[in-house]
C-alpha cells in the first residue's frame, strides 16, 4: 500500500503595502500593530507613481521606515520590481512583474540566498518559465476585481489546483482578496494569499484584518 502524501503546509498571509503612503511614520506604527496581530509571512513594498511604475524614492523612504521593523517580527521584506533597491534596503528579496526584469537577471543581482518571486497572472506557461529560471514562488491572479493594480488578467481557481498538483514551487494568489472571499483560494491550493486593500481598508483596521485572516487560515488548515 502506498503512503499518502503529507498535507501541504498551512496557507500564510502575504502583505502588500498600499500603492501610496502619505505618512511613513504613521504607517510604520500601523504596520507594527498589524504584524503583532497574527502570522504574516512577507511584506512586499509596492509603491507606485502616477505613471503606474514603481516610485523608487517613495519606496526607499518607506523601506527605511519599515524594513527592520518587519524583519524583527520574522517577516520577509520584498521590494517590487527593483533588485537594486532591495539590495540597498537590506530587504530579503524582490518580486518581479510580468514585463519586468527576468527572474534569472534578478537572481544574478541578488545572489542565491535572496527570495525572488514572479508574477504569472493567469499563465501556467509563464509560471513554469519563472520556475525554470529559479523563482522561489509564482503569483497567480487577479482572482477577484481589484483597484490596487492596473493591467490585471482574470485567473481561475483551477489554475491553483493544477499547479498545486504538479509543482513544488509555492504559489501565491492575488487580486481583490478579502476575508470574505479568501476561502476558495485556500482550498484550491494557494500557499500564500497576497492582500493589500483587504487589510489596509478593513473597516475594523489592519490589525483586525490580520487576525481575521489568520483565524480563517487556521480553520482551513489541511489536516
């Protein structure tokens, strides 16, 4: 009789900053409270300018305010789009977008120990390519409508199911995720759920959102 495979690890929360942060000091305090409210695997610094591209200076300023704080809480800090800025800030890695630097190039700049994640939108092929180039995770989505990021493509739950069944590289579900709609993504196979507005815009505040997400993930933990 063959031994059944062990259950996959519990899904974890992957935080993404709001697209703009006006008060870096106030945000750091809010983030500190949120990280203290429950398990958070990683924090992606993702600040965008009016042109939709990464705002390097704003990201630099926020990174200086929160990178050490997050890392002290055991949270991996990733910088969106810019391996150079990730290295400057002492972050744990980088997330490269659909049309950004190839995974292989980011890995070359940051070294073998850095975390390199890649956007795959709704493409299994793009995810496979990223994995072959050495990505530590791939991000699928948007699974729900989102106002946080432009240029998204709709993704189906089946993509998570297929990836989880065939691949060992972790997958992240992204796009309009809230406490109310996260459960199907978790049960379909998301190793991480990436959330921005669903935390920062939660009616009871970000700390309450982190706690609520973790309560949900605890209830859905594979047995």
